[in-house]
């Protein structure tokens, strides 16, 4: 039987997930997207083999409902569709800070709820998603949620009380890498390299370093030491960063992001 997946939210992440489901789930699911903007709905319908529907129409009969809405919009959405979501089906929420208990209170008993936190590299199938099962979620439903999110990258199952840490490390993590890349590009341009060349150098350096980190089997610490010859150029750069407290700043920044996530979720 073909799985019916309702994606409530047709923005960038909603499209990313719908595309991943269509490309990687076998047999291909029946994907229904809820998108209120007519021009965006037409764009999605023209790009993919999907159906555009209202929220109520989308969740009726859906095996999976993926809630891709802003946290502040979740209560109103659940007021509308919560009673219509069928018992035994799976709800996956990617709304940052919205706890599974909040959703479970607004859907019928027997609905499986999973909270997921993907990051933006999901757009190129290299995302990292932390998933957490709600109190009433079955093992089978959590396995299905994991399989679905693997359509756009790696999935890590964590207790829900660690979701704020996941948000801080991998959810916000791409921004930290982009921030470093911005600084490297600025430094290259300041030293006389033209901007186009600087961007290309930095992009490829970040990509190459990430690939090496993933494939070498060595830790980040070992790889950093391998390229840091005593008294060499890298050594003086790392020494300067240590003097400026860069590592401590990064650790503190991630902790601050975790704390903010807790605040947003009321934890």
C-alpha cells in the first residue's frame, strides 16, 4: 500500500523534505503539501508529483503528517487539524522548541508523535536530524520517522531533553561554519586576493576539511595537530586564536544557543 504523507508547510524545509521522501522512500509515497500562497503552491505542483490541499484535507487518511510550521503557529494549526489526524498515524514536528507533550495533548490518543530537528544541509541531502519520541510513540513509529528523515541525511535518536543541545550543535551549527568561512574570505580579500578567488578557495577548503574529517577515521584534534607543524604558519595562527579565546568563545556560544532553545520551549 502506498504511504500517504501530508507535509504541512511548503517553505524551503517543507519542499526539502517532500523532495527527499519522493526520491528515497520505496515505493514512492503519495505526498500532499499544504501551502496557502497560490504562486508557491503552483510552483511546487509543477516541480513535483504531489497534490496541493488544505490542512484538513491533507491529514485525513494520512499515514504521516509532517508539521513544518513556525513554533508560534503550532497551536492554531493543531486546533484546526488535531482532531482530524487518525489514530495510529505518525506526526513528525520540526517546529523548534515545541515539545511532543504539547502536540500529544492536541491530537487523538493513539497518535504517534516524534519531534525532529533537521538542519539546512538537508537541502543537499547532507543534513543532521535529531529525533525524539513522544511518551506514547511506538518503536515502529520512531523507526518510520527515522527512515523518513534519513531521506535528507543522517539521523540521531536522542532523548527529548537533549533536543536543545541538538539545536545548538547541529541545528545552528551550519551558521557557525558559514561565519568562519566569512572571516576567512574577508582575510583573503584583505591580503589582496580577489573576492571570487577567495570564495572558491575557502569553499573548497571547508569542503575538503569536512570530507577529510568524515572519511579519515581520525579525530578533529588529531587532524588539526597533523597540519600544525611546530613554529610554522598554522602554529602561529592557532596560537593567535588560542590567545584570543576562540575555542572558549565557540563553546560559550553553543551553550548560549542551547539555553535560548530552552527558553523558547519553556524548559
